[in-house]
């Protein structure tokens, strides 16, 4: 079997997605997510101009060799664009291999390690009361785990709070600027989780995304303040370029820490894992080199009793979600999977076998990862430039969004 052709499909059903389709000379094809929110065309070009020409004629079953070729052979290793491109190739090749084997992808990874994949939903509101209501709605729907984000008194346009039905941080046109105040945030967040625990008790798993906005000592302060409310995790408490910074957080709080949605290789989290500075690794298939590399990250994490908690926002396409659920069903040190429901247009372009029931998801039993792309329909949604926001402090200092 040889790789006969490959194409990059850029489509925007509700938001921009980039999908790689690899077709073999037997007519079997596989698809992979290559979406990098706000930098979609960079990955599309990397695939079209620098990867696809090197794939034609190769044996699609040689997933590992192709991964090593694209990683080491590029000379310029790592980075979000390169690793999203490699991830798309990797995911598409695993899709092909599973289709040829006639098996759902998780069977090729080692079979299922659990009955279903526990997922968490995103509840958000403009204030505590609205957020309480949203959390209640997800509890009603059967979710065992809910992320809670709320507007902050005195600030408008805070991260994680939807303006419409679906939360989408990327906005059309050039990046929008929002104002951030750590002081207002730090005073407010504990009141949100106190209200949630008073209303819903200690049973629901509650999660919160700090989204890289605090300094290490501020993150330690927040973790300490949240301890009475027993969060499942506090996510991205501080930017993780300096992995050692998390030692300071660990010295002050037992609130579990989750990091990694922006990581693209094992090197981004080696210290965090080896020094047990985190409890969940959030790296995702689409941003961290696909199944082949995420397995390596998960296996390193397992040595330190760190569990997976992969990113699953709406800017990761259903192709990534489908493949991630196969990974999650298999991976022994699974923690939780993020699941932000895509909008109906997205689901229509990406028909899929995965399903939700009672707080858990299952990837389905069809051969491959169980997600397809309707190219005809995809063509009806042309790319629409959109960027993630930029944050500034109240004095205008550029800050972490
Ligand atoms: C967030 C994301 O889901 C999350 O945890 O951090 O919404 C993130 O802001 C987006 O994926 C960025 O594109
Ligand atoms: Mg996050």
C-alpha cells in the first residue's frame, strides 16, 4: 500500500478548521485535524508546501518512521505549526491503519481500559448567578464534571465567558483587546466556587481555567484560597515556559494543577512531570504531534502518577475529538477529557461516531477513528480570518490572554 495523494481542506462551519486527508493507492483514506486557532493558514501551508510532497509514495503503515522523518528530518524541530502538521499526518495514518485492520482505533492502541470516557463541559456566565444556573443545567444533563468561568465584577469581556450560545474566543478580523485585572479576579474567584459548593454540594467535579494569567505566587494564593472547595483542577495557573515556576505553587497548595494545552512536545512538560509539579497533562492530539507522540507524553506522566486531561475546546475539530476519545478509552493513566460541544454546522461537516451519555463519551465501534469530513459541504464555508484576543492590564501593559 502506498500514499497516493493528500489534500488540505480549510473550512469554516461556525469557526475555522484545517483537515488533512491522506488517500492510499487502494482508495482507503484517513483524516487528521491540523487546526491551530488563529494560525490556521500557517499549518495549511506547512502541510501543502513542505509535508505532502514528502509523503507521496510512502507506505502509510510506517507511522513511526514517517513521524520521525517529519520531526527530525525538518531540522527545525518542535513548535505549534510544525507539530500540528505532524499531528494531522499521524492521526490520518492511524485512521488508515485502523480502517485497513477493520478495527476501531482504540483496539490498535491496546483495547479499552474503561467503560467510557469521563468528560467535562464548560459552564460560564456573566456573573455568579448566571454561572450557577449554567452549571446546574450541565448537572441536569448528566455531566459529572463541569468547568466554571464567570464574568469578573468591574471587567468586561473576560476569558471563557460566551457572548452568544457557543463560546468562541477567536473573533473575525484582527485581534481584539481586552482588559485584565488580577486583583479583581483573585478577590472574586473563591466567591464563585463557594457559591457553587453551597448550591450543589461537594459531589460534582468542578474545574477552573486560570488561563495563564497569574504569577506563580498569585497562583499559589489562588490554589490555597480554593482548597475548601476541592477543585478537580486549577488549569494553566501561570505561563509554563518556565516549568520550574510551578515549584512555588506546589509549595503552597494542594489544589490539583493541570497544564499543557499549548504544549507541542514532551520537552515542554518534562520537568513538570518528572518533578511532579502537575497532576494532569493537558496536551492534545492536534497540538502535540498526534497519537504517536501523545502516547509518549502519557507514558512518561504515568511514571509519576500524573493523568491525562486533554484539551477539547471547539477550536479542536471533531476529527481531533474523535481520535482523542479512542486515545482516552485506551490510555491507562486517563484523567478526564474536555468536551466543548461544537455548533450544528460543524457537526454537519464532520459526521462522527462518537456519542455522549450520562457524563461519559464513547468513540464508537466503526473502523478507524470514526470521524469523516463532508468535502462538498465543507466547500460551502470558506476560510474566515479570525484571531484570539490580546489582553492588557488596566495600565495598558500587554498581558497573558
Ligand atoms: C481553553 C481554550 O478550553 C480551554 O481550556 O484554554 O478555550 C483556549 O482558550 C482555546 O482553545 C484557544 O484557542
Ligand atoms: Mg485552557
